[in-house]
């Protein structure tokens, strides 16, 4: 019996304030699929193979179309419904906020925490929109 392939979804969201940073939220993609679209620039993190035990992961990448640095959030739908949980979404949203603001030179301090909170909220909304599709 042939296994049904789930529809691949990739949504692009443009962050409106800090730099022209785009995030791509990907559902039902493998890292092999993403290698065709992005150059993985994040040398500091381990490049994990597809693993059904990982709910999601956030990568710093270069978009091969326009050579712009962006962020990819890969939602692993094989991890039950965990990819939809508020915990996973907020976890990845913080990674997005940290990566963008770190790139822009904004350190997390008492006076900058509102920037992080705003950006994490925006990223969480983007991730949620794709996760529920």
C-alpha cells in the first residue's frame, strides 16, 4: 500500500521593522527539500538529519533566489500534534526574535526586552498561521 504524501506548505512572512528579514515557515518539508531553496548559513548549529522525534527547528539561511539572509522554521508533523502546541510555537518564535535582533546588533537587556517581546509575538503568529493549515 502506498503511503499518502502530505502536502508541503511553505509560507513567507516579511518582518516589518528590523531589517528586511524574512521568515519561512515550512510544513511537511525535509531538510533535503530545503537545500534546493536555501543555503544553510548557520554554522554554529548542528545540521540535524530529518528526525521524527524533533517537533520543530529554526535555521539561519540564505535564500538562493535573492541572496538575502532569512530564517526557516521547519515544523515536523511526524511528531504527533506537538508542532501545533503553544510551547513549540513560542519556543521557535523566541529563536526567530533572537536571531533577527542579534543580527541587527540589539542585545537582550531590560531596555530592549520589549523589542524581543514584540518580535517573538509576531513570529509566533506567523508560525501558528502555517501550523494550522
